[in-house]
C-alpha cells in the first residue's frame, strides 16, 4: 500500500541543520512490528506514524518510535508531526490550536508567528542518587565543581539533568557513550555569556535509544525550562542552542506565559513523497 510520507528538519531555520524526523502520514492499518522495523530502517532519532484520534478532544494521534522502541512523548516529533499534518491538509478543530494525542496524553500545539510551539508537560522532579551521580560525572568527563544543580526530570521517561557552570563546559564534554548506555539518558545545560544569539547551550546523550547524542531534544528543553524557570535560574523567555558539537544549528525558543511553558522552533520540509509499506 502506498502511504504519504514526509521528512522534515525540526528546530532550525536552516534545512539540514536541525533534528530530522520521518513522518508516515497515513499509518492506519500498520501493525506495531512494521512501525518498529521502519523506525529502525530510517535510523533517525525518531520516526512518527499519524493515525485518527481515539478521543474527541484530539485532532490526530501519533505514535513515536526511536530505533530502540516506542516513546510516549518527544518534543521534536511533536512539532514535526504537527507541521506534516497541517501541510497535508489537516484542519484543527479549534483555529490556531492543534491538539495532539500521544502515549503521554493530549499535547497542545500553537502557532507562534512563523513557528510552532508545544505546551511542555510539567515534569516530575526527583533528587539524583549520589551513587548514580558518582558514575555519570566520570562518564561525561566532569568534575563535581562544574555542576551547579542536578535532578531527575520525567515527563514520560526519566532524564538525568545537569546544570553546568558555563556553556563552555557543555561544549567541552567528550562523553563515554558506552558507559552512559549502561546508566541513563543525560541532558546538560550551561549559560552563555551575554551578547550571544542564544542564552543556554544544551546537549543530550541517549545511547540507550540507539542515538549517542541527539541533535535537538524538545522534551529535554521542555523539562529543563520548567526546572530552570521554576527555580528562578532562567528568564521567562529565552533561546537555547543545541547540536553545535554535531555541526547543527538547533535553536529552541522558550516562553513561559505564566500558565504554560511553550517550546517552539522552526520546521523545514525536506522530503515529500510516497512510501510503500
């Protein structure tokens, strides 16, 4: 059967410099095994499959797969899938707002100027165990004195999150991905000096999913924004850079409106066609 297919680049205003996403637009009838096989075949950090919603509040339903398996929620697949759904003729029930159904539940997406932005779920926050931190820091090549704060942040799956002393420390990391694969998914962030085009530098390591370093991670940006803004360590609006060490130009636009924390970015279509599955 021929199905509509798009490949888009998310979180960069420049094509091929963000985080790519494969989107199967007509996924109804595909079984889970085929979805898993196709996600492994694309070998992208995520591949999504769009389906009719099963709840009247949603405009569409999405299933999200990494090469390692299905995920309840992810950020760049949310924006990329929404862009593809709209580009393919999707019409939201409420003008100006799309409601996506995923494994985590319902996620709101709005258009902010030329960009899409999703309302980031508020993460659960837990303290990081001393033993785990003692294993993660050497795997990243970090000294304890470089870490300003640490926490487990979870909105669907746990992310060990570290706020470092500077963006330079983030960019200098040379992680041991083999060691991290046996530990956990780790995100790091550090503030840039004033005058840069971004306020924070981010990196996210997820070897356990089959991707050593993710180019731009929407879910991590959402969790981090709630954590930093809620702790008074970031302004209500800022720009985060990610993917620099991979030769990407990821830019994530964060805005907390007092109620919701919106994670926005550009989406660039790169491939449109038909898929035989």
